[in-house]
C-alpha cells in the first residue's frame, strides 16, 4: 500500500511578517524535497467546523474569524499572526490530518504525511499560540476515536518544543496516550515529568539542552516505546517537528538527520507490531530550511519503506 502525501496550496497563503521563523518557504522546501519520492499525492480538504469543535469551542473559532484580517496581519499572541490566507490554511491543515486518518483507517494507504502549515501542537483549547491555530494532532486523534470508533489512539510528538496544546486538548481523554519529548528548559516552559494527564495518559520526556541522538534514543527505548507497546494503540499520530535538529536556530538539541530516520523507523516497526502499521504524521516545527527539508525527507522515506 502507498504512503499518502496530503497538502494544499492554501497552506502557502498563510503569510507571516518578515523575519518570522514560521514562514512560507518552510513548506516550499519540504514539498520540493519530497518531489522525487513515490507518494500518493492527495489534495487536503477543508475541515468542517464540526470537526474543529471536537477540541475547540465555537467561541474560539468565531474569535479567530473575527480577528482574521482582510489585509496585512493580525497579531493573535506574542508570536502568532494571521494574514488573509490564514483561516483557509488552518482549515486545510486540519482537513489534511483528518483525511489522513480516513485514508489510513479505510486501508487506502498504509500511512500518511500531512505537509501543512500553520502547525498545531501549541494551540490550546481556547488559545492560539506558538504559530499554531488549531490542534491538528489532537483533532486527528479525536476524529479516529469519535468518528471511526477506535478505542485507543497514541500521539507521539518529537518536536523540540513541548506539545502543550496537544497536552491541553487530550489532558482528560483516557482513550489517548500522548508521548511528547522536548528540550527543557525551553519555550513554552511546560512539559515536566509530573504533567501526566488526568488518567496518567500523558508521558512527558524532557531532554537537556545540548543533548543529542544518544540521549534521545535512550529516552525513547527506555520510556516511550515500552509505554507505547503497553498501551496497544490502534493508530499512531506523529507530531513531526524537525527543530531538534542540530542546525535549528530556535533550540539547542543536536539530533542528526539519521536520528529522525531512526526514530521514524522504530515507530513504524512498533506500528507494524501493534496496529497494522497505521501512522498519520503531521508537520509541526523546523526552522532551518535545509535541516527541515532534509530531515523531513528522511522521515517520509521511512514511512514509504514501512509501507512496502
Ligand atoms: Zn517546535
């Protein structure tokens, strides 16, 4: 079965002010890097508002609509902006991960990668932050549970920043296991080990600044993978941020491209053992264009290998 690449040109119409790290060129570089790969290319639909309401209240969606500018920028928080294309981009980004879930669970594809922006893992229930508007990974998990009737969905977030939004959205959802690794200390400051969810359904893995692939592999082998196997998910969602790369300007971990490939291959092997290889991965951060596109290509290459 193929690997799906789900994206939409609307995700390039979400523009941020000059010098902002979460910029259009990120997705352009990712898509260029993925061009030679053998992927089933799928146009992302817009998520329906009802889909968004699985994790965000209607008042939050209307606040975003009201804030949405007709020209220029609207500043939503310290580092989150909307341009005239941002709402369409956000609905396409959410729609991409939902389509990924639909395609993987129907057996059309083995796994899927949503190449989208804005990213999602910092968006809390009623708060846009950290370049994120809708909680894409949490939306995907809820869609798999509530629309498709799954019983257990795991989310693995290896972005260098804490997935505070996904944690907030899934805090009291005992049908999910969230495993999130992050540099600590680092913005947004959350992600301590004792933040473990209302039902012990969250595993936070802080990693010290300047640590690298060896520390990451030890943490995943020692903590993440045993928890994942014990949970027996029916689907694995990946929040795939590539800003733990040693060349990333926003953080201080020293992962190599090979580390991202290793982690992806391990997750694919676990998915093969536990849930027929079902994985939906969605793009989060990564701010050095070369490191982002190279590591993302390595990630998607492993998804393809696992689908053969
Ligand atoms: Zn990040």
